[in-house]
């Protein structure tokens, strides 16, 4: 919506009103009004009891930054008009001396960022209006308490004063009245405190606390816009990969109070259990408290199930609202509500964050309840969240024997083990050093997000199931135990005392996020079991996806696990992994360190039966599904010892002198081994290695055929950069297949495909020529990324963190495919390959094959399959289905 400005240019509408008078934002874009603003409008429009107010759009935030942190022209007129409507609707006036209009000012971006941005409450109070509020509520104490909270919050959020200066003033008043608790300070004391706060404000800012509510409002709006770019908000968006937003909207809403006495209260709830997905209203409330008290986790609230004992009618109303909301949104909601003197008000609703387990159950249940269809259910579960279902839990035997120290709230399920870290910085430091840590805090604050992200688990001593720690941890699928009140964290933050024992930074504890228990030491973990809902969702996903999902596996056990997870073949069997097991490495080293072909062949002969046995095991486990076996790829130096002791052992095994072994190892040295003698280049130099591997594959397939096990091997030649390489090596593979069949007197049919990896940029550029000699392509996007960027896969961490923190790169290109660069090569390689062979089978087997965003790209390009590690197979199945549905 836009209107003409005085200069004739059209300006966007900046303020949207919601209330009984009108609801302008209904059906607007979330990107414009933010999640909170849009939902306040929606809730108002479906008749829920929402205190009226208005939303300033995210476009205004963008304009604010573009103008050098200034509010745009015309905004104040729109705000004035909205305030007038609000005054009329509430029959209250800003700054009134009898019953003043008071508002809250809150942030609200299009994507939820819990606790990351600023809020100001009780705005509109000044010296006169506070007297008015005292009169209207007949509660002077309440009025001055509200005023002191406003001055404090305004000082803190708008002018950036240190919270401690207010605390010191409060302590002085408490001392004067000889009380310990804030709540015991009498009205007189709070009146005095307001004067003290104003003085403190003046001392720190050089200005009087603003008495004009419109000035308060304008400054607060600017402060909320300002909080969009604080370092913690920026870091949160980085971690959550939230991009492309204009900024935050600002919601100005008439205040309701949950702290007006014992008939008032406030709470937070989910329409279903966000941990388990159970269809049961799940929430907490606090009697006589402000909303922030629940979220901040300062007091431990009661479960909503207890509410009927306190106010049956409100509980009933809430349960009815649960249904109205779910019918309207067809989605689980996370709500905030306040009860002011027995009247219920809805302050917020949004899609509820949930664990992966809950996401799957809720999606399946909602299909059963006919709230959503199967396609929606498939699209509802973030593919990466399935990791949580596939994560380990504690082994029951170890769990039963565990030394339980105490029990907190089961805030986010899972199992976590680690050393203690008492600050977010320490947690980050330890995690970066490769250690698992449990971040222990009294309560977490938004500043802790980075440490929470780095930790294996989070433990807090106060706070409820909806505290910041719990909400954030659940969103991340990170194990969290909150409100473990028996834990005493020492003042210096170096140790905890619990159950009469002390634990410091070098001690390990275990957290059970599903029961809330805290245990001493390391409790052994185990692999998860999957629910019926999980299989149901996977079945639906399989109906919609068009790409096949394979796995990268090189042992029968991994192959079996991947099949159980739904893999439809092996897309990459890295044969080099088979050479490290047991004493095979000795034969391998002997082969590598041989001086001539004869001794190399003698060593390879010893390796052959091992390879054959491995392949047989894998073919058996895959039982008829295709198995892509890649011929030896890494540079040979990776298999030999580089230290004197290791070389001494090898010398003894081979009957050589240590100095000869040293000389041969040194001869393998290359300045750039990843660009050196590896991949197909090894087979060009040492065709006997290729011959042994192909012979093993063919003999294994023949052995399977004899046992009536169908084997479908595909032989893949790595690191091809020219068609000639493939032409040459394909010939050798074909000759070896024929020779082996002949030697084994095998007359049956063996359909063995011969293909290549496309992992060198030149291969992608000349894929039409290469395809002449290939039955299939598989994009090796690890190497393709390495060689396209020119970043060494092994050394990229020396600068990648800087690139990410300085936004040189948005994401690690080794984790998520760089679609605009490397992706072009994938697309080109695919098209050129298909131009030569329209039926060419094409897949991807780099790590990107398990990343949902990369999978979506592969689907768009038209690949036949993606291949990923066994644990990511379900994620890939779901991501492929989502891509197919979204791109249809
Ligand atoms: C690749 O390069 O993408 C690949 C799958 O091979 P590797 O990681 O073994 O080099
Ligand atoms: Mg590779």
C-alpha cells in the first residue's frame, strides 16, 4: 500500500493499526510487519482478546539505517494518527492525569529472534500520568513500581545506561526500609525510588527523563530499530543463517498488567508439547508477574495444568484459544498471555519452535487430524532437524547406574557429556580446541548465544521450560537442563556445588535433556531408535521425491545402516579406507614402497583377497542395489609412516634397512599432494593397482552370483581431467573384467558400469568429451570446490573463520554447495555430459550430498541421485522431497 507524498512521490504506508476500530495488517506480508506484528493483526481479526496497538513496518527500519539512523519523514504523522485511534478505542489518553494510556514497544522481525532485541514497557508514564495510574488502579505502589521500571528500561535500552547504577539506587532504598525483597518496598519507597532513578538518569545523560510520552515513544522506536544491529543480534542471525531481512518491525501496543495482584498473572504456552510433540496444551504461568519474568527465567513458574486451581474460567478460555489458533494457523503455536484482574489477553502468537522429534510427531498428527495434508507435513519438518532423531541417547544400563546429582527441568531433549564451562567465552574456546563442554549458567542471557551454540549441552540453575535457554536450545536441538535449583554456582563462576559435592572446570558431567537429570562423569551414549511417525513421514517423502538417495559407505556395517535408513545404493565406496584395517596396511605399505613392478604385484596379490571379501560383504549388504566402487584415490604418501619409529617397524616387516624405507618415503613427497600423484594418475603410472582392484570387484560379483546374491557394481575412476585419461583407463578396466571372467570361467552376465568422478574443473568444462567413455558421472564436489575456489581442503580453516566472520563468504563452501560458482560447473558438466549421452546417469557424492540446500540445487539441475553419509540419508530423503515439492 502506498500513498502520494506532498512532492508527488509515492511513499509506503509505514504504520498498520490493529484493534476493534480496524485491523490494517491482516493478510499482509510477514516480511513487512514482522512475525509478531502480523500475528497480532491476525489474532485480532479472528476475535481473540488482543490489546490494541499498531505496527511500524520493517521498511521503516531499513529507511532508518539508510538515512543514517534517522526516522523517515512522515512517520510521526502516521504515528500520531495511530495514537489518536488507540486513545479513542481505549478511552485513555497519553500522559493523562486520571487514567493514562500506557504502551509497550517491542521488536518483531520476520524471523523470530528470541530475546535478541529490545523491549520497553509502561511507556507513557511520567510524573503526572503515574499519579493518574495510581488513582485509576487505586494502587499507588503498583503505579510507582511501573514508573521505576520504565525509567530503568528506558535508561538501559534507549540511552545505554549500565543496569548497575539503577540497582545501586534500589539497594539504597531497600536498606532505608530495611527490606530484602523488591516486593517488600512500600509505595512511599518506590515513589522515592522514582525520584532517585530520575536523578541517576540525569546524572548519566545530562538530561531530564523525558516527560512527553511522544518523545519517549519516538526514542524507544529508534532504540528498537537500533537493537537490530547489536553484536548479539547480528551473531544470532549468523548462527541461525537468517539473511535477506530488511530489519525489525516495531510493535506499539496498549499495556495490560499481570502484576496487579493475585488475580493477575502472565504465562507462556505452546499449543502442543514442543519436546515430544504430544497434542496437549503445554505451558507455564506466574501469578502476579510481568511477562518478562517468565521468559527471563528469574522465577520458576507453575505448569498451566495447575491453572484451574487458580482460575478455572481463564484456563478454559485458553484451551478454547488453543483450538481457535490451531484451526486458523494449522500449525503449533507458541503464545504469550497475560491475565489482568481475571481478564485474559493474548499478547503474542507465533509458530512454535520444537525439537525434531516433536516436529515429526506434530506433522503426522496434524495429517491425522485433517489440519494439513501429507505434502504440507513433508514440507513442515526442517530436514536438518531429523539429525535430532538420529542422535545418540544414553545407554539404559549406563543410565541406570549413573550417579544422579540432581534433577532440573527437561528443557531440550538429548544426551550431552562434557567438561564444565562457566562463561560463554570459555565454552567457545574449549569447543574450538576440540573439547566437549557443558555451559553452566545461573540463567542464560542473549549474550550467551555463541557459547550455547558451541557447547554440547546447557545447564542452568534457574528458569523454566520457556526460558531463553530452553527456547534457544530446543530450536537448535541442543540438550538443555534448565532450572536445576539444587545447583549452587559459586560467585567466582569456577565451580558448582551439588549434592554436597564440588565440580570444577576439569570435571565431566552428563545431562539428560529428556528427564532433566544431571549426572556426574561420562555416561555412555547409544544410537537412537526410530518411531512409527518417522517411518510414516519418510514414506510420504519417498512418494514426492524424484531423486534417488545413495550413501557413501565402505564397510558392510555402514552399508547395512544406510540401507536401514533408506539408502537406494552406494554412491561412493572409498576403497582406500579398506587398506587401513588390521595388517592390510602392512601389505599396502609394502606395495607402495616396492622398487619395481614385480614386488608391487606380489604385495597387491596379498591385498586382493581382503578387497574381494570386503566387496562381497558390501554387495551382500546392498543386495542388488548399485554399488559405486571408486578406485584408489589418495596420494600414496598418506599410507606410509613419516616418523622414524614407524619407518623402523615397516623396515623390519619388509626386511629392509630403515634408511632405505626413509629414502622411499621421501621419494613420495610432493609439494601439493592434493594436486599431485593421486586419483586416476596413480592408475596411469601403476596399472597393476587398478587391475588388482577391478579383479577383486569382479571376483566378488562372481562369487555373489554363484550364491544367488545380485551384485551391481559400478566402477568409478577418480580425478579425471581429460577424456584421454578415461579412455585409457576404461580400456584397462574392460580388459581386466574380461580377463577375470575368463580366469574364473564365468559365462554369466555381469552388468558392470564404468564411469568417472567429475571433480576437476576441466572435467566439467569438457564433460561432453569425457562422457563418450563414461556410463555415469558422479560429481566429487569436495575436490571440485577445492579446485574451483583454489582453497586447500586440508588447510582452509586457517582463514575460513575470518572469511565467515567478515562476510567474505556467507557459508562454508565445503559444507553447502556454492551454487553460483561451483554450481555452474555442476550444471555445465551435467548438461555437456547429457548432450553426448542423453541417458547418462549423474549423481553427486561430495559432502554436499547430505546438505539440504545443496540437495535442492541438485534437484533443480536434474541429477539422478545424491549420495551422503549413512546418518544423513533420512535428511537427504526429506530434503529431496521438499525440493521436488517446492520446485514442482
Ligand atoms: C569429492 O572430492 O567430492 C569426493 C567425494 O571425493 P573425496 O572426498 O574422497 O576426495
Ligand atoms: Mg575427490
